């Protein structure tokens, strides 16, 4: 049966790979909508190939330019454009792979209209996990994780009651500075920070991987996805990136999900769920060629961002939204050469101390806190570093 899907963030890394999965399973998918930002040239190629009915771009001007070339397609723009694509009931599934808090509103819109969501946007659950998961339960909508670690946990638990889980284990490669000294991390350049040893990702998420903030955000995301207390969510450094996640059950048994580093696998799992089909052929995992699998605890002194994420998650309320917004602004400042890599953790820590925490925040509270947090970073903290 052909599944109708829409891809929000089609010109980004996840979106491009999702369309490669679609190409690898001819006849399995109908593309209803594509949403992109400003990469018009790539989007044009995607439109010509996949012939969506609805397309969204960042601005009205870009929509007008695109409309001159594609007369038979409805073209929308901005945040409303993302919502229009995600919430359309023609969709069997909406892949939300846009960056930042831009993913929150279309995710909520999709859920409200009974559209299942393949979620590749961490910020949605980090900032508003209480709202999103409660709504999904109410509407009986599935949220299928696309992150490789959460996809691994999802696959390990599949078909079992979550109450049988003793703990889950999220693995991390350790990034490019796993064995580096504090001085080397402090003096890290943008170039060597973006040189990830295992994965090819966008700049922001690669910096987050280098500071382990990415893993911290995943801890908060896992808390909401699987309904587990933070004491039951563990992080282990695993530089080979072969085991992507593991689950320990109450009887002491452990089930893990393994595979070579490839985002095509979790993307295809989410798009085809609950079925498993041949598609893009990644290299087969040959255990005889793996000399060893290493595991070590994360060093929270060299990588304090992970500790900050645990603390923000446990406090709850708007603390995770502050953590997410401040980190994002600080990462962009680092990428622009305004601060050092180690300044990111300092800025996040100070922000969490200074901003008031709102318990049980509303949707409007989260948006306001996000806006305030970013403003404080730009106007107060960046001037200190």
C-alpha cells in the first residue's frame, strides 16, 4: 500500500536522505508536501522529481519566484506554510526535520489533525515535551523518532510494555574531542569541531555532538518519548558507533540495536513503520571485522553540557526550553567566531541560574521563554566572552 507523506525540511540533511529512501522504495510513497527554507535550486529539483501537491518556502518572495516556474502546485510560505503541510489529513505521516523550535507548531498541528509524526527535531520534545506527548496520547497519534539513538530504543522496546524497562542506554561517539585535554577543547577551532569521527551532520548538531549537548538534549527527548525517569536514562561513550542504543529490562536482560553509522536506516524505519522493507543498501555489519567495542562513562568535567541537560530536565518546567534556546544561540556565536567552544557551557549555566522557571508551562509560555532566552544571550552574555 502506498503511504502518503510530507517532508518538512526537505533540503536539509535528513530531508535529502529521506527522499533517497523514497527513491529506494519505488511505488511505496506518495509525496504530498515538501517544505524547505531558502535553498530554492535544490527544492526545484525535488519538486520536478517528486511532484508534490503543496510546497512551502521561507518567505513570500521566494514563494512568488517559485510560483513562476511551477504553475500547477500550491505554494505557501513561512510558519503558516509549515502548518498547512503538516496538518493536512491527506498525510499518513509527516516527517518533521526542520531546525530549532520551528518544528514545534507544525508537529502540534499534525497531531491535532490525527497525522502521525516522524520526528527528527529534538527541540520540539526538549522544549515542549509535556504538551506534545500529552496531545499525542489524547489524539492517539504515533510519534516515531528518527534520531538513530531513539530509533534504536524504540526498536528494542517495540511490542513490550514500557513498565518492563529498567533503564535505557543512549550511546555517544564522544565526538572529535573525546580524548582531548581541557586545554585542547578550550582552544578548539570551528574547523576541527566540525570534523566528526563517525557521522556527517549539519553544523549545529555537529557542534552539539562535540560538547555532548546533543546527547543531553537526547536524554530529555527520551524522557518524554518513553515516559522514563531521568535516573533510568543512561549515557555511555561508544566511539565505534556500532551499538546505537540498548534497553535493560526488569529481569536483567539487555536488548541492543546495532548497525553501521547510517541515518538512512532510522529514517527508513520511521517512514515504513510498522513494516521493514529492503531499500537503500548500507554495508552489512560484519562482526568478525570489528576487533573491539569500547564503552566508557562520559567525563562531565570536560563535557559539562551533558550535566546541565540532566539538571534542566530534572527541574522541568521551562528549564529545558531555556537550555535549548540558549545553547542554540551560543552555538551559532561559536560558529561565527565570537566565543570559544567552552564558553557555550558557561553561557548555558548562567542563563539557567538567572531565568525564572515556570512549572507546567503553556504553549505561549514556551514561545515567550524561547524568545527571552535568545535575547538575553545576544544582549547580555555574549558581551562577557
